[in-house]
């Protein structure tokens, strides 16, 4: 499983305050902790409050790279903010994200090509979030087709079906899960899939339980990656055990420790 640590996000109060105070030690601690907990990449999102998100993105990338070499997943709706991060990044990055609109793809696919970056494609467009599996599949197909026509390697693409909070969009859980299965049929070899896991439990009272239950179900549908909280030990144990049961990892007596040491 491609694990992207979600915790460097201005949505979180401690990160928001660290950005405001230019306290890079806090950011570096979160980067180190997530990497140690098994994150293969770190999401970097300035949050909605930043007045100068390009500068914030540069500062975050610089601060993180002083302590870890973990690849960065540059998370912004603004292409210029993503580019600010790309211009500073030492290692291979993930652009998070493009939608299915041609105007977005026309900017973000060339950017990914120019920086030899991976790209997350969201199954949504300017009309909003998808309402069912069919809309998700149609939007994902538009992204795949665009990539094929513009020589973007599909092995560098992750498709995101858009996970919505279960407390306000309960019917969307199974729609997103089915979409993960169906995205696999869009190309050969199949495109990879990723989700923003914590969306599913936003506003609920038992977040960790909902997150890990949904994650295991998504893994059974063939999920390849997840943006999640790698410091949630119960979540990580469930993830590792699901990989084992799905025969994606070899069983050994101490499989939890063995996976963590990989
Ligand atoms: N897909 C892709 N990228 C994404 C998402 C996605 N990036 C952002 C988000 N969704 C994934 N990351 C988070 C990070 C935090 C939370 C949810 C998703 C979260 N934060 C607390 C909250 O809102 O309740 C913040 C409050 C706090 O604890 O301080 O839940 O879907 N490609």
C-alpha cells in the first residue's frame, strides 16, 4: 500500500499555528513521526487560511526536506502553489491533484510531465462531486483518456474516486468502493487508485473506527494508496493485516513488525 501521511495540512490547528509562527520544528517533528510510522510520502497542504500559499508551500517543502527525504505529495487546488512546491522539491513528487476538466488537465498534466511527477486525478469536475459510481467512472475515464492522448504514463497516475463523509453522504460509501473496482477496468495495465481516507469520518464521533473499517473494505476492492494518519496505530495494524489476508504480503509470525521495518 502506498501510504501518504496526511498530517501536514493547515486544516490541523497545530500546523496552522506553526505556519503562522514560522515554527519549522513542529513541521519537522510531524514529518519525522509520519515517516517513522511507515509513510511512503507526505501530503503537504497549506490549508484554506494561508494568505500567501505559494510562499507557505515553499517554506513547508524546505522545512520538511531538512529532516527527511520522503517524497512529497503537493496538495493544493491552485496550480501555482503546486508549482511553487515542485520548484523546491529534491525528490520525485506527487501532484495532488487534477480534476477531469480539460482546463485543469491542460495545466496539470504538462506540469507533471515537466517535473517527472506522479499525478492524482480526482473523479470530479467543476460541476462538483460525483453522485454515484457511474459518474465517478465517467470522470475517471476522461482523465485516463487525456493522459493516454498526451503521453502521460498511466503508471504515474493515481485515480481518486472522492470519499465523502458517511454522516452526510451515507450512500456514497459503496459507490466509491465500487468505483475503485471499476477504475481497474479502464486500462491495461490498470490505473492505480488512491483515497483521502479521513474524509469518510469527518464530523463523526468514532473517527478511527470508521477510517479503518472503510480502509479495509477499500483494500478488498483493490485500493493501491491512501492519504491517512499513519500515527493511528489501530488503523495501520488493520491496513497491514488486510494486506496479509489479501495475500499482498507474506505471512510470518511477527508480520506487523516485519511490515513496519520494510
Ligand atoms: N483526496 C486527495 N487529497 C486530499 C483529500 C482527498 N487531501 C486532503 C484530504 N482529502 C485528505 N486529508 C485530510 C486531512 C485532515 C482531515 C481530513 C482529510 C481531517 N481534519 C480534521 C477535521 O477536519 O476534522 C482537522 C481538525 C483537527 O483535528 O484539528 O479530518 O480526498 N487526493
